[in-house]
C-alpha cells in the first residue's frame, strides 16, 4: 500500500534542515548585530563598566580638579564613540566608533555630514578594531586601533572618506593596540597611546619609532604609597596649541604635556564617566563617553581648560 505520508528519513532530513537554519540565524545574530556582539563580548566577556572614574581615588595625589559638564547629545547614528578629532577646515568633528565607523558631525553635534565604514566583515570582527582619530589636514584623517598601524583616509568629492595610505610602524616592541592618536602639524610626528601604560610613543611620518614619552620622574613625588602609574589607562589623545592632551578613562585624569619638555599639568576630571576620547578646540576639551549596548546613551562632556 502506498502512503502519502513522508517517510521517517524525509522527516529527519527536514528537521535537520530546520535546525541548521535556526542555528545559522542565531550565529548571524550573535556575530553581526549590536545586541549579539554585546552578548558575546560584554555580557559573557570582560565588562569594564565597573571601572573607577573618581580622580581622587587614583594613584596620584592631585591638587587641581575641573568639573565636566554634560553639554551635548550625539546624533543617534553615533553609538559607542572611541576616537575624536576636530576638523578646523570643516568646522566639524570626526568621530570613530567601536563599530569601525567614521562620522563627521557639525560642531554643534546636530548634523551628521558623512558616514564611512572603516572596515568590512562581520560586526564581531570590527567591534573595537578602530579606537582613535587624528586630523592631518583639511582633507585627510589618520585612524588607528587594534590594527597596529596608522591608516590614512582622504575626503573625496562625495560625502565620506576613502583609504589613501597605510603607515606600518617600525621599531615598536609593544602589542600594537592603540587607544589614542594625535599628530603634530609642525613636525609631522604621530603620538600613539595604549590603555596598558602611561607611555606615549612618538613616530615620524613614515612610521619609524623616534622616542617614548614617560612621566615617572615628573610624577614620582606625587605617587601614593603602594600605587602604580600603570593603573592609569589612556583612552584618548589630542594635540592642540603646542600641547599634547592625554586622558585616562580610569580615574578620569587629564595630562597636559609639552612634547619636548614633559608634563605641564595634571587635572582630575570630576563628574566624568567612561571617557573614551578627547578633542581640544579653543580652550575646551570635548570628552565622549563609552557605554554598553544596554546602557542609556550618555551625553558628550566638555571641560574648560583655563
């Protein structure tokens, strides 16, 4: 007798196909959506939301403090900012995100002028890849991060940027994971920082290591007993008006440096947060805050540097 019902083997094959399709959907969600990447990298991974931001709790005895002001909200397209620089010719800010995106936004933070993808592939492979941005001139921006190099992007006729050059770094013995980048327009030198040490590495325009800026001698007399300068994790750099500005996410501290002569000021930033970058313009420091996917979007902070 011939039956119209599917055989057991056909039902088994269909069940396997459905299961495989379901697994594929779950894998894609986990690796290529912001919620999925949060689950993989933060919920089940290392969550840094418990970092201490109070500058008075840091390893240094500080005598100078400034209060951050919640000044702006970033446009909704810009999520988890990790790098920032001011573009003087455009009167705009360039912002790099944890998703390897480069946004140019008006200087009042109301209008996104362009958006550029700095890397392709699944979101899980891009998350945290790019961490820093520095203006080179009116048409070019340098970006860096966990790539261990400097990438130069050029503004085209249409909105957005396209890759122009890659600067490979030579003579550097570190891990090559950078949290901040700045450029000296007078010398063409690049400054790079990581979140592992309070050392800033200086490279020439070709990527050759020139020197390292360390501050142990400047700060030794202010170090609390049993503490270490390595507790500071630099999350952003900028260069403006002949000074280098380095900000620490842990213990929200701003180091103002003369690249040739050493540390000039050390400021504790009160009422801060998970400061992920810094851009300095006209005596004001602009400080974006990082956040997890499930957190409320934080404001962009400003600090007046008098």
